[in-house]
C-alpha cells in the first residue's frame, strides 16, 4: 500500500536501488537525477515502509550512541566477530554498490571500513545516529544507522565528498 502512495520517481528509485540492487549511479541514469538524489529517494521510501522512520528512534540517544560506539570500536579493531555482535541478524547495508544482507556479510564489509574508522566521528546523519569519516579535513563517507533492540538493523552508506556534504550533518560538541 505504501508503494501505491508514492510518486513515480520515488517508486522507481526504491525499486531499482533496493529491490534490484542497482547502484545509485545506475539508478540516477534511469531516473534522470543525481546519484545522491537516487539514494536519498530510496532511503526516504525505506523509512516510509518501516513506519515513518520510527525504527530509527529505538532506544534513547545515550543507548544509540553506545551502539554506534561499539560498532566504531569493532571497526577500528578490525574485529568481524565484534561487528557481527552489534548487528541484527537480518541487517541490511545500503550503499552505492547496492544492498548487502545479513550480519556476517555486513560485518565482513564493515571491516573494510576500518581504514576510515580511525578518522570517523559520531554525528547525526539526516537525523539518524551515525558516523562521518574525514580525510584531510573533508567528509568522505557517512553512515546513518537504524537501530532495533540495541542492534544495528540498517546502515545507509554515502560516499564521496560532494554527496556527503549534501547530507544534513550535526556533530556533538563533546
């Protein structure tokens, strides 16, 4: 029913990116927008399907930051087992390369994030708890997390300085 209530552009971006696993560059070529726009449209539809983003508010801010802290520590240690422990079994990671499903596969892919984990800072990414990685002072990667029962259920990954700068980022002073 949610899909029927979407505009044609939103529906197309969601179906191509999330259901068929087309990378945002390919999705953008079909929809006529930018890769960032295609990923953002797909993310917005995902949130509507899940009930307006309610799942991302699971737990209080302190608990959410603790989960992200455990993820970041495990990524910095390149510890796939610790990463899998903080992920929901049915976790999905969405990126420009398409979705990755399941804790083992996402944990393995997240170990590759370790090269940027040392330069990542906790942040709110488009209103969701997340991380932003910097290289030479420029934001190059952002991850927005959706949490469920103190575990990460969804990772929305955005790469590329231009795309990351287009996101709504907020950093804590502490």
